C-alpha cells in the first residue's frame, strides 16, 4: 500500500486513541475507531525517544526472547506497533545517529565515520519544532562537542567525558565536564582516571561508571532526569525529549550481572563454528586475538565464558 509521509504521520498521531480502546478489548476483530474517539487524539503529540546502544533486536521480549527478564520492555512491546523489518542507515554510531536525527544518509549529512562533528547547517528534528515546544536531549550524543546544547535542543544532559574530549572543536571546553560527572562528584565519588587525550584532568572512566551501584549508573541518572522533565510539563507544554543510554554498550558488565543465570542463556550456533583457513585474514586474526585476550577484558575462550558474558549483557538490557 502506498502512502505519503504526511498521511503516515497523521495516522500515527492517532495511535494513542486506538491503543486506549484496543487495550480494553479481548482478542478478536480489530476495533472500529469512531470519529468521536479520534477527536481525543492530541493535535500536537509529544515525542519521546528512548535509545539504547549496541542493543540486539533479538534480545527484545516481543521478538520472542523469553529468557531475558525485561518486564517493562515486554509491556512496551505489547502496547506498541512494532516494526519487524527496520534497516539501519549505517552500523557505526556517529553516522547512524546523524541519520536518525536528520533523516539523511551519512554521505548527505557528512558524519560518515565516528567522531565527525555533525554539520551545523544540517537540521535535526528539534530544529523543525515551533518555538513553544520544549526540546531536550539527554545522554550520549557522539556527534561532536558532547557536553554543549546544540542543534535546537535547548535542554541538555551529558554522560560521556573521556572518550570524546579529544575531538572537541573548542579547546576551552576541556575545562568542562558532563552533567553526569558533576552528579557523581556531588554524591561524593572521586574520578578514577586522568584524561590523557586532552588536558589530563580527572574524569570518570566507563569502567568505573559501569561498576557503580544501580542508582548511580548512567542510565539511572538519565531516567531520573527524564522523569523530572516530564513532570515539569504536566501543564501541557508540547515537547520533544530524546533519552540516549550507553547501555548495553561495553564494558559489558553492570549492577545486574546476576539477574540472569549463565546456565539459562543460550549460545549462538555460530560460537561452535571454527574459523577455518578459508576465512579472510581479518576474521582469522580476530578469532585468534579474541580467544587469547578476550573481548573487552572478558574471556570468551569457552562456552562457559561466553555464557557469562551474555548473561552480563542481558543484565544491561
């Protein structure tokens, strides 16, 4: 069925009305939505984006993964319209984020590989919003100048420091830290490493952030900030809020490592397929390196090793 973008968006905004009706009905024929019901749909719907990083689609409960304990994701999937065939414009972080925000392919928005700043002249969704719309971006940006509000997002929360500081366009920003950094120092935690890529000042490493108690993790901090943002807009002010978690991105451990037993985690059949002499040199070298040194400091030489790593990953999801 062909449709225009405008027509698709118009129909999508009516989803909340359809959902409210469908959730109260038992399984059966699709309900007929009356004009009276549609009239309750907001004329200016709010937009809330919740992003994860390096999150496999087959770990989502509504994709059939029954081993993973994620009741809120399961609930969200049960209440939602889920795309079974979705395609990523580019598998690398910066280009992909640029495409999601601009609607352009990487060779059009210009950030074709990691750590290339997004062109200031390329508009993102926040820059198309009317002036009375609250626009907020919370979490990982990875499109340049990580800790500064930009591209129409007026409210900003940042969580990344060390890895991206060397790419700041304004070196004066090296004196600044992410809002997450100040959240941790305010709670009494000292930074654990010096940022050797820029000014040598102390920062919190990803390893330390991942090892924090759950209430001090990056994703918990972002969730709390997002809740505050939503509560402040109970008066009906329209908004666009993008919440961007680093998890389940490596370092592949966290406070919920023990939520899933490694014994209950299935292994991919690919784990048992050896990399033979007919494979590319890249694959042979990676196979040898990973089995000798592990993945991100995690041993993966045996099936038990890999089950432990996957259980950690499930905990991050």
